């Protein structure tokens, strides 16, 4: 019996030793080979319609003497139906008219048949959270709980806030239910309303506290989105696979918009309860070009306005300092949209996303829509030792991330250094 006990103590000592990590150098952020990346991960070509993974991720143990006590979260809503108000209706109308006029190719007829089998289920669901989105949020909440169970004990306090969008409200509810499924006695206070918009959607037109005076940087390139599309996306051959006479089916000046709908519709299938696929009208090269065009559009919007999202950073700081002062464990949860979380990541220089791209052809090497998928999330996880020193790390979609701050113990950063940087 004594021998077994001795072996157990040795094993436990070894385990503890493994958890005491040596300081790690911060990974150097460099441009990625975008084409090689999507060749390995073709799901990235779904862009913002990709589903954020909820798989377990191995995390670095806290430095010796530090324990987690608080988590601050910003998450995008879960998987949803198409957000464009007229996407389903427009595809239905154009494909239907082309059939009546005998203007569909053989592939076009097959495509329309597949589309119509889905149409009745989606035509009135524009923007709604899907069942997959509901389940996805519960899975993401479960991962959060399992990674940091010490933050969600019976005496913890969790505050949840969301934009007034219905899919975000539903996302918040699903996420909170996921946490409470792990601990039914967990206290969670859910909120939504215009009062909370500075921490969720600071530039929203309905935000009564919107700050009109913020630093706006110049457009990143002289080339416009329309010009970029014209030189990178050959969309007429795509339409020719569906229509015998594309110009008769869709007016030339509307053909790019219609093609973009075809792309987003196909990408959105992963969010729905269907096995139907609609990517067969694109070649691999066309799908890559469409993805790059989407990356351009998001970057073009987010980069000049990124400083307008500083209220979110200020809210993260204020809420964290309040928890540090009170000593109360728990979490603050925020639920919003892709067009907000992307500029937030740029502000933080998260995984190199604060790099200023000067050549539009380099956008996909630094900033990709697949980094803000359905359910995208950023966590600030806070740790404290007995002396009251506070460190934090940032998780991006579950993985440890870098931010634009020096540290000698990555993925952990000094909270005081962060506040000094973002209070300038």
C-alpha cells in the first residue's frame, strides 16, 4: 500500500511540474500563404459563413502561483439564415423566370430544383438564428466552462449583454443555457437594449451614446471594391453555367451582385439542416477569387473605422477593473456581429490583424473573413496571484492569440501594460 502511495505522489509531482510552463517567446506574426491555407482548410472559403469550431483546444497552464478569476468575452452571433433581406426571394424570382423562358442550362435546371426544395423552409427566415446556431452556442459555452470551471461556481456572477438583433438575443440565450446546463446554480443576468450598445455596437445608428468624434484613417488603397472585383473575379462564366443567356436572365449591371448572392447562398448551407450543396457552379479558382473579394470588402470597411470601436476596449477595461477591485469571480459576456468583432481584432492587433495592408492583393495574407466565422469569439482570461498581480491572455476562437503588446511570458500579458497602451 505504501509503495502505491509513493508512486502516486511521484506521478502527481510530475504532473504539476509539467504544468509549470517556462516563459515562451511571442510567436512572430507573418503573412500566410492564403492559397496554401485554404487548400489545407477548404472550409475557410465559406468566409464569415464558416462555423466556428467548438472542439477542445490545448491551452498553456497559468504561471506558477496564478489562478483564473474572471473572463471577458465578445462573441459573434451563431449560425444563421442569410442576412440579405432579398437573397432567397431574388434567387427564386430569377431562377423561376429563367425556367419559364427556357433559359436554364441542364446544370441550371438541377440547381433550381435543389434551390426550390429548400425555398419554402428559408424564405421567411432571413437573419434568424438557425437550429445549428443554437446548438453551436451551447457547445461553445460548454467549452468555456470546461476550460475554466473555477469561474462558473455557485458563487460566481455572470453578466450577459447583447445587441438588439433577434439572432443575437437568441445567441445570448443559447450560450447562457449552455453554461447553466453545466452548473444549474450559476447566476446569470441577461440584458439587451440600447443602453448597452457602447459595449456591443458603438457605431450603430441607434446607439444613443455614439461617439461622432473618433479617429478615422484613410481608405487603405486607391483601388475600390468594384475595381478589385472587376480584375479578380470572372463571374460571367459562373452565370453562363446556369443560364443559356445570362444577359437575359440578369441585367449586366446587376450580374456581380447576383453572383455574390450565389456565393453567399452556397456558403450558408453549413448553417442549415440540409445536406444540399450549391458550390458545384464554381470552379476552385472562382471560389478562391470570390473569397478574396469578400476579404477585400470587409477590410475596406473595417480598417478606416477601427478606432470607432474603442468603446468596447474601454468597457473591457472598466469591467475587468471592477472585478479586480471587488474580487468577485465570473464573466462578462457580449454578443454582437462580424462587422464589429473584426475592427476590434484590428485594434488589438490580434494575431497580426492590426498590420496595415498597403497592397489589396495581400489582404488575405493578413486578414480573412474566416477569422470571424459564425460564433467567432474573443476571450480575455484574467489570472491573479496572492500578491494581487494580474495577468491575462487572449483566446481567439478558442486558441491562444497574440496581441500588439510585448510580453516575456506569452500567452500571458501584463494587465497594467495593456491599460497603459490603450489609455493613451
